[in-house]
């Protein structure tokens, strides 16, 4: 494969190093000892994701910190309304703040490491970001020092196309100004990144991490798999 440019996913790839965001949040619940069962959290997580997907709650000027705060508020409200979380208002607010701070600190650490990899890759290859996001990806990239790294950004809320539609990856290829067979797509999701990117004609690299559900080994779906973005730098040596 003659790779001349890269397309990166954002959420679950650059900000968590392959860990599904549902799992990221659940582990923070565990660390902060939020008194709910995992199945309760999963209900709340899915509800929050669907709510944010259907309603323009996240505004273009929201930072990631603000975005995460909104997401957690919806989850905690759901848990309280369902009677899963029976804490008083003060206790619930304290737990929510603890989870927020826990997650945000971890994301800052991970994106800092991702930035080092991306900066090194950028010395040799053009990079484009293709992401299902809320319309505030530019603010989030600036927040974590990732602005200026990508030669183009294709954000679902802006272009009106969402993964797993292969057309969004074709827009990424167009932004790179390359042939699709010279483009490598890096993402954490088989269904949303790898399968549609292959349909778009790209070489695919699966960042394999902790998924939302247990699943059989499906590495064969991708042309290559890695467990850390840093492995991409090995191809440059």
C-alpha cells in the first residue's frame, strides 16, 4: 500500500486511544464509586447519546468540557428519574462533578500523547479529520492543542452526512486531494470507520481497544490493526 495521506476519526480514536466512549465513562463511574449497576449506566448512556443526536443541544462554541458536562447531566438526570440513583441533590452533583473531572483529566492526557503522534505524521503526510460530531469540533481541537494539525476537517453536523455512510470518507479523500487507494483511514469502530472506509476504496487501520460489547476477533475486517496510535510512526522508519 502506497500511503500518501491519512484520514483520522476523532471520538474514540484521538481522544481515548481506541476505548469506546461508553466504556470510558463507565470506568469513571466505577472509579468515583457512583452507586449504579452497569446495566443502569448503559441505559443512561444510550439515552443521552440519542438525545444529543436528535436535538441541537450542543452549540458550536461549546468546549469539550462543556459538551461532556451536558452529556453527564443528561445521564445523571435519567438515572435519578428512573430511580436508579437515589442520592440527594448535593450528593448527585458532587458525584457528577467528580466523574467530569476524572474524565476530562484523562482525555487531556490522551490527546497530549495523540498530538505527538499526529505532529510527527504531519511532517511527512497530509492529514484530514472525518468525524461524527456536534458542530463544535474546531473549538474542541483548539482546546486540546490539536488545531492546525489537519489539512481539512469533515464534520458530520456541518456536511450533513454521518458515518457509516461511505460518502463522508469520500469527502475526506477529496480534502486530501489524493486517490482513495493512497489514503489510510484510522478509526476505532469497525462498523462506523473501517467498513465504510473500505467501501470508499481506502486502506483501513483499526485502532483496537476496549469496545462497547464483547465481540469475536474481527481484525480481518481491517487491512491492518494497531493497539496504539504510536504504532503508526513505525511505518515512517
